[in-house]
């Protein structure tokens, strides 16, 4: 059986201001309605004999993974929560252990959550070829046939043919300089190292045992001590932190004698920057890609992305990336977008939060968005998912007014519990113990007006919480 | 006595998205805390023997004028409300009539409300010189000594010297082509036509009587039928609409035998575009002017203006104008900013409102800002000025929740009248007759959550209104 393993480890500041630490690239709908993660699980789900996907992600993103899976109606094969980041080799080891517990003959298809694949047919054919090689004990990497001399990727030199469209890997090579990259492309026997792999789970663990035993031991110990929690597996922090941090490339693929490559040309991109998103996006006759409400005059070769309720007008510009969000707008020359890192570094240095969160913040129970702030008040739009509840809580410095604008909210306020319908409001005095719950089947939307001298998120005492945060 | 006359007629889309039809350039704080209008009245107020300024503006802007005057503590010499635009000659005729009623020997200093003057001392000296010429019966125009060969202005060729630093006007010339403009600058006897004038009020009306009698008659009839209303003079619509529309240049200055020019070099700019604002603004060593929260990486020769609660990041760009507002962002090449008109035309053609209003809308009683909108609700932040009241009104399609976050509101709801203090809320059911009033000395800030199927501004029946809108 084929078990897709989705690696969702990227922290993703390269698409700032759209990507934030708590909502990295893989969870963004960059083109169309679905996020890259959702597209990845859907792609995996359509493969022959594919089992429900196993996702490996950081604890911080667990509810986003759960929600995005649910939104596309795909059953989860497990969501493994990494307590700390240890790169890909240990993450895949956890997934292999998880899958082998149910299927001792499991084959793993390892896919990063944040890659784009335009040609699904070509990809499926490559997976079939790789699966046949894996049956013979090969550890297969997918090599992308290069379109141009990219210097930002590693390359794979193929050796003898193995049939099935595969080749023995002769050599992995580091990111080349431009002249070398041009030679690689011209020679036709090099492929980009995509970070996608296919092999038998057992085989991978055997290779780890041989080439990186400390990783295997740490993963085994961490998985054995992990705790199931809803759809999640909470991996033991101390045991997993003991693992060396290493990529599958260094730890296994470059050391094994059984590395194979299946070259594929499938419209692949890792969308490593705004310019690479521009280059894979459909564009108009002037080379522009617009998202949202854009009025453009004499604009060329640009990516312009407006956000909700706001328009962007451009005049006489070219080769720009313009990305607007609720709290930050980026205007960059398209060939300088890698320097978005410099902006993020300045935000970090200044102790700001625009690289960490969007103005709308996702929580296990739904989301909140700070739509208005004044000297002694804050207005939030709050959405509570069906069946969800905020913690039972109180605040030392603020009172709250709640006005339900959609759905039916169950309100607890000290010793009273009552329903609040659309267009009804209530008042939560300072110090009151309160809770908001949605027992219905539609989202509850409400407007919260906070009033007080101090309105920070840290003014909260959680008395009970279904999400284990109290 | 010197009576400053401030012409505030510009509709100002050239600084869109910051300028809007209901808040044109002269009312914007483009640099520093005060608007161009406020700077103009302050400049006028500091002149020797200056009387309170007379403002001529459109009805639409009357409360903005009143409020901005009050904010800088300058007494008004009258605010004349033009019911329709008829260009400068009729507007100045109204001001002359208004001033002569109090001061038969009045001298007028006519100043557009939206010009910048950096060197106030040079300007004051020019005004003194012009005042002495006006005593001898000259109609004086201020000619700006050109810095460069501008093709967007008319020029004035000076003739014989009149003493006092003034010259007889030999000829007014239309906007020249570049070669001609260059010649004008080289010859040293041409000045830019600034649109600022100084003359005896009686003299101006005499010249009108001779050269444009229809304008004088219409102005006299309109002023005679005007109605005083608070600080405002409501000019009679039909009578004023009968006036030909003509500029003072065409109607008087080019025809009189007594036109004089006082050349002056006073750091003048009409700020006719974002690029001209950039050119007069103080800039950093890389040629940039930043306003608000801007993080710039390798940015040069650009104007970047962030709005409240939002940051702008720039990377590797040059010669750009970036202006952000609550509902629209402009990104334009600096030498293409005149094409902002094309954007405004598209907004008009699409029946949109981003060229008419800001998201925050000023009203006689204060302002409102639509901070959140959903399918069946809208959240507004409302500010009611001390002593002000909204109309007594009702809505057919929406209910409203009000939460006071600052100040004390007097609420009328059907037959009840009560005070609502900070952190108190009330509910206005659909169909209820209601009013909001601020009887205190501090602004009332409140959050209004509207709920209903239809939330347009036109769902209002005004039963009583202190501002005459019912």
C-alpha cells in the first residue's frame, strides 16, 4: 500500500507578508481556493492504492492541518506533531514507524506540503515507476528535469538505467554556480533535487539503522512515548529533541548504495519566492498576475495581490511584486524578493509581530480579527466553529460586549448559561468567569468590543479548556 | 485693512488616493500636522494688519472648513458657500462684496487654499510690496521666480518697473512647450502665474463692471439673496448659477490696464501631483520621503506614505510613489503620477466610491468609519463632536447596537432619553426613532454594530436635523 507522507515543516517567511510564522506558505491559497497543503493531499489521494495521508507538522500548526484536511474531506492517516524541528530524516522516520504499525509492507511517498505540481498525470506516471523500483528495494528520489539553469537547487546526476524510467543515482551535487548550472542543463543527465521520495518504510528504517542510527533510536523512542490526542500524535519532546538534525539527503540518500532517481517533468515548483510564484502563475498579455481588486494602468510583468476590502492601483510600473495584507504591504522589485528576509529580520529586531501572525489569528476554536483599536477599546470579529468552544476564562483588566451577527452562541457568564441569537447582545463584566460555545452546525460570528485600560492577549486566566491550554 | 480671501474650490483628485472628492488636497495634512488650508489661513493671519480670513468653498466642504479653522484657533471672516462652481472671478467677487459690507476701503489678498509656501518671510515682503502698489490702484499678481522650465504653468512677462519691487504686466502667456519654457527661464523676466493676487476690493469690482459685467451682476444678486447660517453664508443658487464661469486671469487681469506683478521666490508649490509633493518634501540621503510606518530596503528617490495601523515594506525599488489609505493603495512610477486621473476615471466608470469618500466619512456632527463588514452586519466606529447631535432618524432595514467606548452619549430611543457612559451599551430596534447626542465637552466615541439584510447609507428617514438635512 502507498502511504503519502506530507512534510509540513517549513516556517516560510519567503512569501511574507502573506506567509507568517503561524501560517506558513503551505497553508496559503496562493492560486485558487485551496492551499498548497490541500493540493498536496488531494494529489496524493488521487494516486492508485493511496492510503490516507500522514502529515508531519509542528505543534503550532496542528489545528490548521486538521481544519484544512477536513475542508477538503480527506481522511487523515495521522498528524504527527513534532515538538521541535529536526529536519527531514527524523520526521520521515516518525512517519515510517507510524505507518508500519498498521502496514508492515508499507511504501512511503514523501512529499513536502508546499510544492506546486501543474501536470498531475506526469507526476502519477513517475510515482508508478518509482513504486515498481521501490518493490525491488530502491530508495527513489524524484528528479525534476530542469527548464533553466537554476542556481538555487541541488542537482542529481543520473547513472545506469534501471528500467521503469529510473536510473541509479551517480551523484548528488550541491547548488552550482551559474556556469555549472548551465552545463548541467545542457548535458541532459542532471535533474533538480525535488525533495520528493518513494521507498518501502522498512527499507528506509534499515538504511537509517546503518547510516544514522542515532536518528533511528531517537525517533523510535520518541514515537514509542508519543500520546494520541484526537487525530494527533504528540511526539515525546525530550526523546525527539535527542535526535541529530539532518536531512534525508545527507543522512540516507547520499550514503545508501540503492539510491535511484526517476526524472520527471511535471510543472514542478517549490515556490521559493514571490518571483517564482509569478513565473508559474497564469499571466495576462502584459505579463501580469492580479489577485483581488486591482486597477492597473500601463503595468507590466508584475504580480499584484490585493487583500479583502482594499484595492490596489498601479501606474506605469514593471517587474514589481505588490502584496497587500490587513496589516502590511510589500512593494518589491521582482528580482529582489529574496530580500524579504531583510524585512523580516528588521521586524524581529524591533520586537514586532507582523512576521509571526496575521491580523486574523487562527485558534483551535475558530479565529479572531482585531478590526478596530483605540486608546481604551478594541473591536474584534470572532468566528467560532460549529461544535467548538473557547476556554472558560476571565480577564483582570477588561470588560467585553458581545453582539452575535450570525449563528447561535451559548454564553456562560458566571452562574448563568444562555443562548444568544443573531442580533442579540450581552455584557461580560470585568472579572466575570465566561465562555463562548457554538453548539450549532453553522459558524457563530460575533463582534466583541473590549473596554479597559489594558487589552493585551495575555490578560487571560483559563479555568478550563477542551484544547488543553488551561 | 488687509482681508485674506482663501479660495478652496479645488476638487483635487490629483493626490488620489489621499485626496477624495469630499476631502480634497487643501484639507489634507500632507506634511506635518496641519492641512494646506490651515497653513494658508495661519500664513494669512500672521501678516501685518490682517483681518480674519474669508473662505470661499463648496457647500460640500463647509463643515470641514469650519472644523479646521476652529482647530487652529483662527477666527473666521466668513465662509461663503458656492452652490455651484463658477471659477475664480465670481468667487472673488463674492468675497469682495462680503468684505466691503464691513470695510469700504478693504484690500484683498487672494490665496488658493492648496498651495505650499516654504519661505514665509519672502512671502510677507512680497505682500507688503504688493499692498503699496494696490494703494496706487494696481491689481497685483504674485509671479513666482521659476526654478526650472515647468511646462504646466502659465507665465507672466514683466514690463516697466513700478518701484516697490513691482512691474507692470507686459503679457500673460499660456503654458509653454519645453523649449519656450527654457527660454523664459533663461531670460529672467518671466515668472510663473501663481494664482495669488492683491488689490483693493472696490477696484476689483470696478474692473469687473468694465470687463465682465455679467459676472458682477450675478455675484451681486447672489450675495444679496444669500442667507447667513452659523458661520456660513449660503449663496443663492439660481442667482449665482447665472454667472459666467471664468477665471480672474481671463476676466480681469488680462484685460485691465493696471495689472502689476511682484516677482517672488518663496519656496512656492501648488503641489499639483505626488511627484511635486516629493520634490518639495524634505528627503533622506537616498532621496526618499517616508510618512508613517515604513520599512525600506535599498529604496531610492521614492515617496512612501503608510496609513494608520498598517506598515509598508519596500525592497529594491526607485522612483516610486506608494500611498496607502484604508481602502486603496497607489503604486506609481513617479514620472507617471499624472495618470492617477486614469484610475479615478475607471473608478467613476465602474460606479465605485473610492474617488469620492475615504472609508472614514466626515459629517457635520463628527465622523464614521466602516471598520468591518459581513454579509448581514456592519461595524462602524462613530465619533460625535462635543455639542453635536446626529439627526433624529429611523431605519427600515437595520437594527443597531451602540457601545460607548469614550465620553457620555445622550441616547434617544422612541420615548426614552438616557445617558450612556463609557463601557455601556444599548440596542436600537429596527424602526425605532432614535438620536445620538454629545452634550459633553469631550468627543463621544462609540462602536455601532448594524444588523440587517440591507445596510446601505440610504436606509434613513431623518425626522429632525440641526444641520438642515431632514
